[in-house]
C-alpha cells in the first residue's frame, strides 16, 4: 500500500524475439504500456466479469 492506496504489479511476458531487440525499443514499449494502463480507468462495475476460467491474480495486500 502506498499513501493508503492499493498498488498493482503487472508482469508482461516478452516473446523470445523481444530479447533480441535493442534495449531502447523495449524501454519505449514499457513507457507505452505504462501510459495505456494509467489512462484506462473506468467506472466501478463496468468491466465484464468472467464466467470461465479464473484469471491469475495474486493479492499481496496485508489486510
């Protein structure tokens, strides 16, 4: 928790080809992903709930 807010850690698994790319290109992709995540906040209960296989979420909060 930071400033009484939950934090979220997101792991992005790269393909083998990404490791062969230049570091700068990988850094640019990281910046793009960060911007997309920050800019996609939605109102509560607007995200469709999955009825199939559960998504992998690890809750590390200490409640």
